[in-house]
C-alpha cells in the first residue's frame, strides 16, 4: 500500500503550515517536501513523520529537481 495522495489536501508543513509535495528521494523512498522551508519529511510504513527533528534539510540543487 502506497501513501494516500488524498492526504496531501489536508496535511501541511509543521514548521510554516505551508503545502507539502510528495516526492521520492535518490533511493526511491517517498517523502513529503516543503519547498518554503527546504525540508523533506520521511514516510515510514505509509505514515508521514511530520516532526521537524526527523526532517532532512535540502540543498538548493536538490530543491530545484523537485517538481
């Protein structure tokens, strides 16, 4: 079972309350990305981990690759 994309309509970045984008990292793992804060939140067992401490900071180059 994959991440339910309908959740994107109601979930928001815990830091800025902005929208999140579903994306895959270099290893093919799904994650939720906040473009405003340059943070990527992991999705573990189809559950988004929306904790700032668990988020990965993204570089400008990584952020440009995300549509």
